C-alpha cells in the first residue's frame, strides 16, 4: 500500500491560485503569500494568501451582514439540520481528497488522515448537525416579591451569539476546524475560520463544500494568513462575538487579553504535558501499546499526547525494554507511504525545536534508549525517541515538546506519583493504568486534568466534553457543552 497515488482533483486543487473564501467566492489580493510545504520533501505544494487588512475586514463584514440578515439563524432548526447533514455527506463523499490534502500539507500518515481525521470529522459533523433541533432553554418558578400578590413565570431562550472566529492549529487542521465550525453553525451563528499557515488546504476546500451543501454565502468564511497579523485582527475586532482558539498557551493568553478588551467571549484549548501513570498491577503489554498510541499518534504532535511516563519501579525495566522494542519496529517514511508508521513533523521549525529538547535532556543526564536524532534528507523527520532515567525536574519532564519524545520515570509510592503528576503548570489530560478498580476510583479524582482515561489514552468522542485546567486553557469543547 506504499506510495499512494495523488488524486487528479487533489493535484488540480494544488495548482489553483489560492485566496480567501469570503461571501461564497474566492477573494484574491496583491501582497504577501505563504508557501505551503510538504513536510516529507521540504518542497512547496502551493502558495496561499497572507490576507491584508482590507481582506480580513471584508470577511468580518460579510459574516456580520450574514448574521444580521438572519439568512442562517432565521431558518427553521430542521432546515439547518438538513443542510448540515448535507454538508456532512459531502465531506464523507470527498473523504479521500481531503485526507490526501491533509497528509500532503501536515505530514501525517494517510492511514491516520483517513481513519481518524476524516472518520472522526464526519462523525462529529453528523453529531453536531443533530443539535440544531435540540437546543432548549429552561423555565423557572420564581419568587419575585413585588408587587404583592403577583405571580410570575420566567424562562430562558438560547440565542446565537453572532460572528464566531475559529483559530485552528496545524496538527489536526480539518478535525479541529469542524470542532469549531459545526457547533456555531448548529446554533445559527456565522463563522470565520483562520487555519494555521502551514496547513490551510482542508479548511479552504471545506468552505467550498459548505456552499455546495446549501450553507448561504457569508455564513462560513475562511481567511488565511499569519497568526499575529490575521489572527490578531480577528480576535480584537469589535464585530466578533466569540473566539475559539486552539494552540500554544503563550498565544492563547494573548488571545484572551485581546478578547477582554471588547468583552468578547472566548474558549481556549491550550498546551499539555500529559502524564501516563502505570501502576505495578497494570497489564504491561497493553500499557506499552497505549503508550505508543498515546505518545506517538500524529508523531507526538497532539496536545493531549502522553509525554511523561511514571512507571512503578517493579515493572519499569520491562516497560522501557518493551516500549523500545515496539517503537524500533515502526517503519519510518512519508505520510503518503501507507506502510510508514512514523512520519515527518510539520515543519523544519518544529523539527529543530524537538531536537533541541532532546539535546537538552541528554545534557541534563537523561539516557537515550533509542532515537534522539534527525533523519538525513529533505523531510522534517525526527526518529522516535525514548528517554529513560529522567528526573521530574528536567525540562523534558516539565515542558511541552510536541514531538515523538517519550520520557520515562520510575516511582515507588502511589501517593507520591500523584503529587508528581500534578506538579506541572499544565492540566489537559492524563491516564492511569491499573487492573485494580478500587485504585482507579480512588486515584482518578486526585489527578488534576480535564480528562483522565483509565487503561487508555487520547481517545475522544463527540458526546464527551474536552478541555483543560490550569495553563491548559478554559472553556471546553465537544459534547453539548460546546454549544454554550
């Protein structure tokens, strides 16, 4: 299954002149353009527009006018649901095209793009389409004392907030765009998606499919460009009613500050340094497989990835040796090589950042079990790296690496390991591995994380809320909760 053939429609899309999708059509402008690079080769796939200020303003005005006209929110909920289901069906029909665009620009395995990115996107879109007809308020039997003898009934009604801006990261460009887009559309809002500079292609194609499905022009716009320029203008714009941001903690804080200037609602899903705790009674073979999925999914470029592993000393050596053997057997290659399990990172910048983390860990005394180096060639590869005997105080145990680096630490006491797991500024996700139900029920509530899995890691469902605590963000997504 190696060397997947690029579809003609994918090649044709890459050959186009690319602009921003505003008010149902492509908008082009003179100015700077951004190269979209294939991480497997370092070669340019195409160029997209770094939108100048007047194009960003055009997108906001289009979204605002569409909202005020009620061309979308004024539809019957059943009609919005029907159109969103049409949209979902079109995405499913074009799944291979979208998967290839995702792989070519992001670097991930085509198998992952097909099996997770597209399948999960379609399931989430279908789930959220149904919410259009299920939004409800509350009634209250109130006790207002004036005027004497009067009785009142009060109720709440949920209303769309207005223009929603979704700022999407480069690790799951299509899936996270859908996470931001679909709840807003289901509630009657209009949406501007600002994809990452590295991976704008699937969001751009998504906008075309939305128009084809019957979503009115202006309801869903896409603006490409830099985070500081385009993203900064959008988050600070007074006509924007909500911003949903996924990305780094540092940038997320600046987004929150900009939103507060206009009292704009915001949701932030930020970084993570997620612990995987393996108790002495755990099934070690399953824990190793869980570590591979949880730590190396998308080559470790996952905010919820397991990246610091606390393993009971009695099973520590067995875990490290088994993990190293399993990872060593994983073939490395381009995302479009269906036989490759380890693929390039998204960019040269990301590759070099990961390598710096590894070198610092080595300098601080970590033992490199396997990996620890880049792969010669034009692509942005880093060999999957297992670091053993690391100390909780090392930078690699405390800072988000966002790459294929797994740091393993031994522990003796369960109470102490919970303290170590919580001793981090992040609190996005965690997992506990044990066959003792009593320990699971006792320890899980003590772990400071938005999501805690037991005997699993990095598994999500459309109905399950997802979000972090501490420096991992505020305002969860997924599930019915993201409609708020």
